[in-house]
């Protein structure tokens, strides 16, 4: 599938109707998502024929993108049932079969490094400090090949240090820096759009 | 939820040491046809816990899988198509996953298991 085609399919997905502030529910736009998954597939071969997890999947954008790029099996996990309902509809609309689980990402118990690849846009941790790194910790335990994740550019050194030193990652690499316009979803955002710099990371987990 | 997901998951309740596999209570199972990928199946065969998988497929009403398997079984196309069907085409639509140690039920509605823990289970 061509990048443009992927981006346009993702643009048709339904997103959070009533985003919940405390869960940091803002969607990953089609531009960022298509590039993230396209790079994972075309530069690294981490998507097609793989078992992929989408942590904090929300309305399923990243997981759907993985399925569109021929991931063999995709599991989306989110704590919020309303988002999962939308995610399931999004998948159905495109005749894709994804599995969804309602859970706190940090509470699930997986049987070892059972996923090939984890893709995620975790909460940045502005409401609940450190939650982005908690997501990463779990992802690096259950993926055998790679973890793709978005983190605020302002936290780059911290992310690298924690991933390598505390989570034992074999490598942690920023693939590119992106502008992420978090739309004005919440009243406390004064401007119409808050444009923040985020890094697209690729982590390679330690082999167990 | 497919049986592949089921085979990856354990009960996550605090204090539980033998949380795998979750027992399946199937009220409604649906079948969705997908293309078979033999290489993928061979790779997954290494990762699947066979006993848990057989029991799960029976709980879903599918009894075609052989009890005993070894790597040569994978050479058979007939076996592969059954394996494919049970692993990727059967979906638990309504029912529950039950913790083998505590008996706690995690309900499955519209194909989505609710694995949220109560406060005292975290
Ligand atoms: C920034 S949004 C990303 C949504 C989606 N992945 C996307 O790309 O559009 C973060 C998501 O994580 C979910 N979430 C927050 N905390 C969570 C937790 N502890 N466990 C599981 N999901 C969580 C939220 O409900 C939300 O859907």
C-alpha cells in the first residue's frame, strides 16, 4: 500500500467523541501515524506478517494502520470502553479483524516476549507523571523485535537514559522529530491548537 | 477475541501464581474467514502452548485439532488449515475468561474482554 493511500484511509477513522482529560485522549493524526507505521514496515520490516500490539489504542488508529500494512494479528489495549467501541467500529468499517482488550496496560500479564512489535502513542504523562515510561517499560518486556513510540522532544535525554539503563533496551533511536498539533480538545488549552515537538522512537528490546 | 490472544494472556490478579491459561466460557463464537499464511503458522507453532490451545479450541466448540503434535505435523496442509482456523478464524464474541486459580470471571462482550481489576486485585 502506498503512503498516501494509507494516510487517506486513516483520515476517515472516527476519533474520540468526548475525550477524557485524565486519560490524555488525543488522537494521533493520519500524517504522523502513516509515517510511523510506513517506516516501521519499509525500513525495518516490523509490521507485515507480525504480531503487533497497540498500547493505549484509543480509537485504534495505530493498530488499524498496522493491520492495513498486513500485520497478521493486532491486539489493541485501552482502559476506556467507549474508545474501544469506536476502535472496533473503525476496524469493522475497513473489514479488518483486530482484537481489543479493555485493561490498564500496566496490569496485564503476558506470556513473555509474545509480540513481535509494539506501536504506541502513550499519554505524555502530563496528567499522571511517568505514565509514558511505564508504558515503555511494559512494551520492552513483551516485544521481541521493536517498540515504536512517541515522546515529547523535551524529554529526549531522559527517555534514552531510562530505556537503556533501567529497561535494558539494546538500542534506543530517534527516527525523526515531528510536529504534533494536539487539537484544542480541552478548555484549559488557550490556543486553538497546541503545537508540540515529539520524537518518533524505535527501541530494540533486550533478547531474553 | 481470537485464540491467539487467549494463548498469550495470563490472569493478572495480584497474588495469583498460576494464572495461565484462562478458562474460556463461550456463549457465542463467530467465525471470520481470513487468508492462511503457512510461514506465520509455523512460526506461531513454536510460541503456542499446545495444551492450552487445544483446551481453548474445545471450549469454543472446535474439536478437530490433534492432541499430540510434533514438528512433522506442520508438513501436513490439512493440519495447517485446521490450526489456522482455530488460531485466527474463531472469535469469542460473548462469554467470559475465568482465572484458573481464583475463579474470578472477566466478562467478554462484543468480542472485547474486560480485564480491568478491582482495587483489591491490583
Ligand atoms: C494519547 S492517546 C492515544 C490514542 C491512540 N493510540 C491514537 O493514536 O489515536 C492515549 C490513550 O491511552 C489510553 N490510556 C491512558 N492511560 C491508560 C492506561 N493506564 N492503560 C491503558 N490505556 C490507557 C487513553 O484512554 C488514550 O486512548
